[in-house]
C-alpha cells in the first residue's frame, strides 16, 4: 500500500498494511527547519506546498493537512514596504495594517500604532452587512490574511463563485507534488468563525447575552463554510477536516455544545459526505 491507500483503508474501516501516521506540524516548525522566509511560507502558496511535502517526505508521514488557504500569486503587490528590524520581519500593507514575523512566534497583524485588529461588537453587529465579515480581526484569524484578497467588498461569501481561482491552489499544488500521499484540507467550523468574529471573551458573553444574534450569525457563517467546502471538494482531497478547536474540553457547556455547535457542524458534515468525501 502507498500512503494514500493506507489512510483510505483506515478511514473506510478496512485493514491497512500498517497503522497509518497523520501529523499536522506547527507552522513554526516549517519556519525553523525549512528554507525560505517565514513570510513566504505563510503567504506564498507554492512555498507552503513545498515545505508541507518536504517535511512529509523527511518524516515519512502518510498524510498531509493543508491548513492554510491558497494565496494570490501576486500577493507582494499588496505590500507598501517590507523590512527586517532585528530578528523580526515587518510587512506593511497598503491597507495600513502591519504583519510582524518574530523569531519565536506565528505572525501577528496589527492596525496602525500596533493596535489590535477590529472585531465585531455583539451588541451592535449588523448580520446583513458584508463589512461585518471583512473586519480585519476576523479575516486574519480565519483566513490568515490581512484582508479578503480578490473578493469584491459587497460579495456574498456563501457563493462559491466569488472566491478567486487561487483559493484552492495550495491544495492543488500539494496534490501535484505528492500524488501517492493522502492529502487533507481544513475548514473552520461555524462556531470557530463566531468566536473569531467577536473575539473569545466577547463571543462567550454573546452566547449568554445575545443567543438570537449568535444563531443568526451561525446560520450565515455555516453557508460561508459550505461555499469553501464546495470549492475544496471540487479538487478531490482525500478528506476535509472541520476544525473546531473551541468545541471540546469543557470550554463551553454540554448544553451550549448541543445548541451552538452540533446543528451547524452537522450541516457541514452532511455536505462533505454528499460530495463523496470523508
């Protein structure tokens, strides 16, 4: 069996020739152990695809998780300046935001003056306003980019047609480089999107103070995630991971899990199965 066949057998409850190994390395591991600048690994689809495959081959994993979306090939055109200050790389964007790559951390993006990125306010959020889903704090923590590159400001994010073709190019490049490896891709759960929209502290307050608003937003966010699932499914990955980091380990109550997580994630799972993927 090759790696792709091995993981497929395990996922289909068959008996593989050995226990398959799937490992998601921290982005920092690539920064520290691969050639290329951390900023290029983070923002360049081909660079990221290259290090994903490089480490998989070095360590002998059977699977690769593509956990950053594709990037525009001309992403550097969005830069106003780029410089190293000490052991930090500073990327200043034409939008006014700044991304800083430190020596021992993932990149962090700030508003001018090193201010934290704006998030939505659950007491006044307008669910019908496209700008709500373009707030930089939300975009950075879900798509890991300083802005929604290549998407019209008024576009409906639940429509797969509004996403540029390069949105899936990292996945496609990894599939090209490692055809015998099980290639998985990641989307965030609607609940994760909700927490990133408000920020964690305020999102937890919103679950208690504004449940109606949360459900309305979760409905919209679910449709947006479904659009991404449709795009990825068309690329025929071996599996689609629905990452839901805040749903377990007692972070929220069982009652909240049943109310805010299960109904919306179930729609995502059904869609993935409907496309024929795991």
